[in-house]
């Protein structure tokens, strides 16, 4: 479960990981960052949850965890907007 709230250039992200079999709380995290730090936040979230849960990872999984795609916050926001509009248009059967 999660909630993302943006107020101006501030982001507030709350996450909770729950085992659906027994509703057991496994992990939660709260992040407050500037919108321009979204890329760093996206990299930080899985690392913090992995460390908290103490999950064993393979070498490939560790590489994937540390992989970064861009350092440009603007490029990332444009990419995410493109993905959003693609989904909206695809749902309207325009494609």
C-alpha cells in the first residue's frame, strides 16, 4: 500500500508492505523529499526496504537494485508523464 502527495515541489510518500495471507505488517517507510529528488528517492526506497527485511539477494538482483537510468529530474518527470498519457490514450482505445 502506498500514498504519494505532492504539494508544490514537495513530495510526501508513505509506503507499507503487508503479507496478504495473514495481514501481517512487514515494513513501512515515510519519505519527504523535493520533487527534483524523485530519482534518488526511487533508488533509496528498495534499498531501505531490502535492508529492513534482510532479504537475501543474488548478484543480479543487487545490480538491479543499484541501477540508475538518469540523473535528470526533468527527464524523469517527462518520461513519467509520457507513460501516464500513453495509458490514458490506450484505455480510450485510440491506439
